[in-house]
C-alpha cells in the first residue's frame, strides 16, 4: 500500500489546508467532509492512495506535538 502523510495547517470554514510531509511545500486544500470528523489543526493525516481515504495518525501527531513542546521548553529555558 502506498501512503502519503499530511499536516493539517489550518481549517478555514469548510476547507482544510494540508501540507504534504515530504519536505516540500506541497499544499492541498480539501473539503472537511472528506476528512475524519474529529480533525483539528496540527493533526497528521495518513492518506491511503489505494482507497483514497484519510485517517488521523495519532502516533505521529502526538510525536510532533511532544517535539514542539520540548523545543518551546528549551527556547524559554535560555
């Protein structure tokens, strides 16, 4: 199976702005009705290319959140 991963940058009304997590600045706008109901900004989405479905990758989302919190702690510790 082939997957792509996206970060939910923001949600503007009924459109979610996603950035592909491939190191590039590939932006995708998608209607929120095509995404999981409990989607929120900062979530990492896994897109199954075979089935054209998005799921929230809770493990990666939590890892990114933890990394950001750690960076803030280090930044403000100085």
